[in-house]
C-alpha cells in the first residue's frame, strides 16, 4: 500500500509529463519509492531507472514506446507552466527544479554568448530525476565525524548513484537541528545545482534543519565567500567540489573557522590523492574525515571512513 509521501511524489511527477507518457506510467504501476529516473529522448524508447536497473517501457510489450517531439514539447509546457522563458536562469545550467524537489534535466542546443551558456533551445532529451529524501540515513556516520559535539571537516567520496547527495542532505539537517553527537550549528548551504534543498519558487522542498541558510543556484566558490561575509555560518556544506576556485574557497572558509562538509565524485582515497586539485587538501590534512560510499550491496552503502592520517575508523563488513 502506498504511503502518503509516495502518493504525493507520484502526483508531482505525473503532472509534469505529457499525457501519453502518463498513461504508460500508470499502466506499468511503478513503485515511486524506488523510481530514480524517467528519460525521454526524441526518437528513442521511453526509459526509466529503478533501483539502479534500466528498463524500456512498456515492459510487458515487445514494441516499446518511442518518444516524440510533441511529447517533449508538452512535457516542457507542464514543467514550466507554459512560461519556459521564466526559467532561463535554471535552463542555462541544464535543469529545472519542480515541486517536490524533483529535477528535470535538459539537453539540446546550447545558446552561447561571451563563451558562456545563456540558454537552451531545441530540447531533445529530458531526464526527470526523482528526489528521494531519507531522513536518518546519516545516523550511522555521525559518531565517526564528530568530536566533543563538534563537526569535523568531512569529505564524502562517492561514485555516481551511490547516495552522496542524500547523505550530505541528512547530515546538514542533523547538524543544523543538533542531537547527541553535535550541538546545533548555523549551516550555510551553497546549492549550485538545486539538489540539496531542491528549492521550488524559493522554498526548500527538502528538510535541511532549523539553522540552515541556503544560496540556491549560486556558484560554489562565490557562494562560500558570500555566506561567510553575510550569514556567519559555523558549517558550510557544498556538493560535488572539484575546481581550483572551489578548493581556494574551501581553504578560505577553513581559515575563517568554518567547518566544511563537502562531497566529490570518486571511489577511493587513492583516486582522490591522484587528483591534482584535491591532492593538496589531502596532503595538508585539511579534511579530518573521509567517508567512502559504494553500492555493491545497496545504494548508500558506507564502505569505509578514514581520519586525516588515513587511519581506518570504520569498514563495512563483507
């Protein structure tokens, strides 16, 4: 039986899809608690990803549904409430966030001005990524990344689709609210891709805690500096770091007394040490804790936790 939360999620997703796509999804009777992505590509089969497995729809029929330009156009109308121009700022980053925090990724022809993407047109592909907020998923790591009820500088290392953003989001919520492991802190979140808070019309769709301030759709490097100067955060959280500018901003924030909570794509400490941009932070022991995620057994699996010296604090049992 569907929970109320899953029923709401289903409604939020279906209402932005072309009616012909809706009918197929309703016919399939999908589990919206496990659904991760819905992919529409002009001239290609309708596809979904559920529990990291890819399926073409309809599943029970040999002939699969081929997505049309009209279905892409109709979906964009519903996503933008018939005002696509109003989402120009989001579109130039390649996505639009809808009610519920679900993210509609877009690809097509990029419109370039002064070597920067200004907008997109002739949209040919849509990837609707279903938002999954799992309250309490950070419970297991909190004892390892706190000391004397204070946060340690922490970096989450994870391959794609292993739950790093979900974990980071719940860590922000718990650090902001406070609990037995950490005293409630003022947290500044730079949500460049609208994945942590998933703001819709300025309102966070996810729970990020009572002491959290959010900069939505703001470049991470610039946003970290802005938060330090304007909001006096005790902790700064950012998702998917990697550029030289972001690393410099992290160093600045650490020098200002802020604790850093960040994530990065990767699969091991060895891989991080071989990345020129991050190697300096690791070599200088700037981060005090490293969380390694995987999905060998389940999404969000915590494989290992290391301290700044590389000592193993936790390892998932086989």
